C-alpha cells in the first residue's frame, strides 16, 4: 500500500488507544506476567473500523500510455477512466483523479496527480504526468497508478489501482491501453498494546524502574525497535503503550516474531527482567533456521489467536521467561 499524504491514509491510527478491553479482575500468576494485546489486519479493513466510509468495491478501468522521451523523461499519458465506482455512494457521486508514484519512492517527491473531474464515473483527462529519470534507473522501478475520489468529507476514497514493473516493460509499446483497476494489496499492520507487567523480579528494595522493549523480528533495525517509557519504583508497572508495525504483506506475519523484553532501567547497564517471544514457534523464518522462533505453547497460542482474528484485539497475560536465548545476530 502507499502510505502517502492523502488525508485518508492514516486518520484511523489514533483509534488504537481507544480499542481493546480493560484488564481487570484477572487472576494473578505466581510468576511475573505481562499483559499484551495485539491485532493484525489489512489497511482496508482497519479503515472500516470507523464505519463503512471510505470503502468501495473496486471496478472499472483506466486508459493510459507509457513513454520514455528523448528529453530523458518518463511520461505517463493518462487518457481516461471508465465505469468507476461511486466514491460517495449515498450521493451517487464521484469526483475522480489519478495519482502516480514511481516506486519504491513513496514520498511526496514521487507523487504526481491529474486534475479532479467532477461528478463523473467516466472522467476524461488527457494529461501527462512526468518524471525526470534516467532510463537505466527505471529497471528497478514500479509505476503505481491509483484512482481516487476527492471527497468533500475530507478523506479521499480509493477507487482502484494498477501497478507496472518497469523492469520488463517494452518501451516500443507506446499505444494507449486499457487496464482493469485492481484492489489494494492486502498489506497490513501489527498493533501491540502493552498494558502492564506484574510481580517483576525485586532487584532493588525500592522497586524496579522498568520499561519494555519491542522488536518484530526478523527486523532488528532501529525502525523495528520500540520502547515504552520507564515506570519507576514498582514491581507492577502500568504501561498502556501502543506500538504499530506496518507494511506486512499477506502471510508475512507467520514468519515474524514479536519479542518483548522487560528491563530495569539503570544508568550503568539495564538489567534483564524477563521476556516473551510471540510467534508460531516453528524455528524458521522465511525458510531460514533461526534461534528466536522458539515460542512456547502460551506464546504460540496468542500469536495464532491474533492471526485468526484480524482487525480485533486479542488480549492475553503471559508468564515472563526468566531468561532468553540471545539472538545470535543481534542483541
Ligand atoms: C477536493 O475536495 C476538497 C475537500 O472537500 C475541496 O476543498 C476541493 O475544492 C476539492 N477539489 C476540487 C477540484 O473539487
């Protein structure tokens, strides 16, 4: 999906903190425990949490041509669309425009738009969108073309898309061509909501100063690392901290592992207090043997529950492992 500046793209992120159920009246465990909630889902369905606004079934087609000009420009000649869905079903109205990106660049720099046509499901544009790019650089690029309804309610509505890998594009083919519009790829997000920890190890008489670190493996980059704030002087910290990981394609979450570790914060070195690894526990990720896909029964159980309940929170209280085999490649 394209995480762009369209007002529709991230307006539902803020709903994270208002979802999920309270943790109350749970029996306490003998060992340390961690309360977490998680959910996955495709972006399209996450939008639908806010009602059916902004969700239409994709239909219709777009006509355009691609050419590479002697002036070293990629030109996307957008001719017209046909039989688009109604962006606003109640008013039976569509104000459509076409937008392109030259992927993998999803930034504003890579965005081009046609004009907006009013009240039509068969808009005619005859506009060219241009990219200044060397021909040899096109080999690892993908043209993403999408059609949107410019909605008066402030959020634009996705009407369909089309992607063309330019690696194998035949540049002799310059004729206008019709392409059926496709739905979005089902990339989704994993949301982790860390509620609290209980009965942490008593390292200091006044209580530990704890925080939780989260990775979704195999990604160990800075982007993957997220932390809660430090909650001071208690064995029973309440974090209520939500973390969002995006860009998962269908099935990828099965190869991932959510590693949550609890630490006592200290200026010298942080002390490990316990952790969990949520995954399918298969010992493998993307076909490769890895030591961190070592989830135990209750951890596997929670990950499986989450996978089978997209777009809803799955609550759980898990015993913390007192020690964890360090990941070989990174700690
Ligand atoms: C697109 O929608 C916005 C928000 O309602 C509106 O202000 C703007 O005039 C629309 N653009 C066109 C060209 O209709």
